[in-house]
C-alpha cells in the first residue's frame, strides 16, 4: 500500500536535486512537485480528506513525469490497489482515495499559529514543541511496517550504515562537512562492531528499525560531544526548532544546525532506497 509519505518523500527528493542541479528538471516538473507537496501539507494540517485536490495534483505529476520510474511505479500500485479495493473498473479520480489513508494518527494543534498582529503565537510554539518532543522515534513508529521491520534478506554491513550516516551528515550540515565528522564516524563504526554481531563475512540481516534503534542507542543523548555539537548554533542561541522553506535562501551557517532526529532517520531512508533499487529488475 502506497501512502502520502512515500509520495511526499519522492517529490521532496526531486525538489532537493532541482536546487542542486538547476537544469535537471523542467519548470513543469518542479511546479508539479511543488503543488503536490503543498496539497499534502494542507491535508496534514487540516486533517481532511482532500481527495479531489490530491487526485488533481497527482494527474499533473504523471503528466510532468511520464517516464519517471519511481512515480510510474507508485501510479501502477495505486491503480492495482484501487482495483483490488473495489473489484470493478476504477477511474483515475478514484485511485488515491481508494488506497491512501489520510487519517493516520494526526493530532491537531489547538492554538492559532499567529497572533492577531501577525506574529508567531508563543502558545502555539509551546504546543508544537511539546508535540515534537512526544513524537515516537522511527523504530517505534514504524514497527510492523514490512519494509522497515523485516530483516529477511536485507544483508547489511557496518560500512553501509556509517557510509549513509556520513553522506547525510554532510548533506544536512550548513558547512558542507560538519566538525568532527571523521571522529564521529569512527566512533559509530567501532560501536556497531562492538554491540552488534556480524556473523556472515562481516554482514548480517538487519531491519531498518533495528538500524535506527542502534543509531539512537549509540549517538542520541549519549554524551557524544562532537555529535551533540552539530545540533547547536555556533553563534547566538539555538532555537528549539526552526521553520524554514525553500524560498528563505541560504541561512548564515553559524546560526544554523543539524536536526539530529532527521539525520538518523535519513540514514535509514538512504538504506531503504538502496534496497529498493537493488530489488528492482535491471536491464
């Protein structure tokens, strides 16, 4: 079953690559992804089944990306899910509404985002901060998801994990390469070798939930000073959270930081995407 998170993530990847390589995608493709992201964000905020808006945005996506393998794969699975659900002929307009669950444990904020004067509402910020703090970690939230919680056939080495970690630390760092990266990578590699058994030629079958749990147990709030420092601004106070968009431009790196929760999740998403690619038939 394909859900909105899968579509959102792949659209976000397109937008990220478009920023890195301006000529990689057409204006129509960028606009289609931007529209789809906006519709999904609206769905999350309003906790509403915006089936018509999502379906319209998906049609634009498929028109803009007729040959994109991953988007085409989603479209085929949505079609299959819709047919299975209704046991009859399903139109394009019914695909997403038949297969996408839009009510996945969404908790609504009770306070308005801004004050009447147009400033950020401190009460809303406090509520949002609490909601973020209470969010379950990926290895708890995704337990039971076959793609995340099934280790069978998913052979992994410590170098696979550390390599994905190093890549995403650099991608998320405001400086390109975060201070102490080599030391943190060496520490992570040594801990993985020590606390996990790698019985088959230095490999083992690992689920993504297991890997995410190891990362948290080794690095997160464990007193690893160089890793913890990535989450602090070098100049001024570090905010509890920061709201940014692709339109904000490049922030001052000394007043920016790495979201460590996002980093540990991105490591697993990187490994998941590699597993998907390896499982796909290659010509």
